[in-house]
C-alpha cells in the first residue's frame, strides 16, 4: 500500500515534497465497527505531496477499477488504473481503510496544483511468540 502511494506521489509531484507520517492508534475515529473497550491497534499512514492534486469531484473515482483521470493520464500514460482500487480492496479485507483529501497548504481550493493527502489504516492483530533469551538461540 505504502509503495503504491509513494509511487503515485512521485509520478505527479514534479518538484516540491513528499512527506510520510506513521503512527500507531488504539482505534479509528468514526469506525462504527470498533468497540473502544475491545479495540485493536491500527497502523495509520499518511502520504502528503504538493503535486498536481486531484479535483474534488474525481476523488472517489480513483478507488474504482480502471479509473483514470484526464489530467493524470497525460502525465502517466502507462498506468491502467488498478493501483488504488486494489489497495482499497486489500485494506478493507484486513479491517482497514483508505481515503483521499486535498492538501490545502497552497491554494485553499479543490483545484489542481494543490497537492494530495492519501491516508490509510491497517488493523494490527496481536501475535503470540515465544521470547528467546540472548545466547540461547540454536541451543
């Protein structure tokens, strides 16, 4: 997921920055499926760029299979439009989610050239492991 978002950010950011934020949260606000007293941990990832941006009216189209936007097709003629739809499908099957919002750092409008913020969560499941004392491996 992260590699897909970083690749997209790199393709559509000719100059400027790409930032990555990672955090661990106990639950996701607004997730009606999360009972706070029995919540799991979530990995929260945000990729921010100041590239060409995505028009507000086109944002949800990106999560549909084979979705390609007119302005991005000119910059990236080789893409087929499956990356974000595949990410969404996999993340949702893992109890996570993915969403997009415009970066309003520069223009304040839902317009091109204002950057993009892509975020996703992944539900982390507890795992059991046997602790190994130092020096006891292989004995």
